C-alpha cells in the first residue's frame, strides 16, 4: 500500500452502512455522480474506529435510491464492510477531474462572499446539495443567508484571494435569510 499524506487526499463521500452480505457499501457522495469515484480508481477509507486510512480499488459503483452502492476489491463480507460504517471516502487530489467553472466543496468552504457592490456578506460555512444546484450557506456577523449556486447569482470565484462575488437578484437576500 502506498504511503499517502492526509494533505493530498480529498473527501468525496461518506459510508452510510454496509449493504447486503457481500461487502457492498451504501455511500453518500459529495460529488455529483459516480464519475469522480470511477476516474479516481483508487479510493481511501478512513475508519472512524481505528483512524486508519486504507487504500482500495473500486470494482463498481451504481446509484441506489438516493445513495450509491460501492463495491471495493478486498471487501467481501458484511463484517469487513461494517468496519467502515460512518467512514470518510477519500481520493487523491490529483485524481480529481474538473470541468471549466467547476469547483470542489473543499475549495468553496470558507470563502468570503461579497456582493458586486463590495458589501461583505459573510463566509461559506456549509453547502447543501439539491437536485438543481447546490445552496451555499453564508454566515455573516448578524445573519445567515442561502445563496443558490447558479451562474445568474455567482459572478466570480477567486480561489487565490479566497473570495466569491455575487449579484443579489431582487429579494434574494431578504427571502433567503435564515
């Protein structure tokens, strides 16, 4: 097994529980679909009980209800799979492919969000996945707002400056205040 530093691994999902008796894992992906897992080839599971991170080769992944079922080489029983209940699923950062204007959650969390007028709204504290688009929870000093991750709202994302610039469509900030 190759030595992997935690600094070059990115969390792409979470194991919910074992599924069936053959070592399948029911997972919740943080990626949009199975492509991130397939492209990575090797996945790492970090056991919450031991803290140990082990590398596995992906055999298959397929949608199942609101989750995915994942088969990994070397996990062949429910007992083996049970060790990873609640565990993080990680991949090497350099194994992630991205499209233009695509950002990963780990890059967006913590970004400072500004209106195009220069007004500071707060920092992205959480991301909620939805069918149509993600929703960013932006926590300011006195309030939290929900910002839809759409091209109509998001003007610019500057990872170097750790900034996001948005256009507030009429009523957006009033309606989406938490």
